[in-house]
């Protein structure tokens, strides 16, 4: 059994270093979760770690997670709507400009006559 744990330690050390800060953070999170699991399995887990994982499994925690996911989707939809409204405004401005040009009006026509 000690051979497999030595092998798993070597495998973890052999993983290439992360290229971005986010990837590095994800590596550290994964290692932390692995360590917490190891401690839970061998009975050396602290009360804080055990309580943390117990809370993650509650219905309340799951509902809070779903709520956050839905709020995130809503924010993304609002962002997309704002971007779409901006594009529509630009298209309307281009259309008005094209119609003005089609009529033969020059936007600066009045300025040329005054000069």
C-alpha cells in the first residue's frame, strides 16, 4: 500500500507547472481537496475541514449554489441585452445616415452655405 501512495505523490509532483494564475489556483485547490479527502479517509481530519464538507452537502448550500448560478445567468443576459441595444443604436444611426445621403442631403450642407 505504501508503494501506491509513493507513486501518487510522484505523479502529483510530476505535473507541469501552471502557465496562468488561474490555472495555478486550480492546481492548489485540487491538491487541497485531495489532502482533505486523504485526512477524512485516515481519520486525521480537523473539525473545521469536516464541518466545511458537511455544510457543502446540505440542501441550503445546494440551493444557494443554484441561486448564484441563476444570478450569474441573469447578469450575463443583461450584459448581452445591453450589447445588443448598443449594436441596434449603431445600426439605426447608420441607416439614418444612409437615408440622408440617399435623399441628397449633406449633413454639412448648411455649414457650407454660411461660410
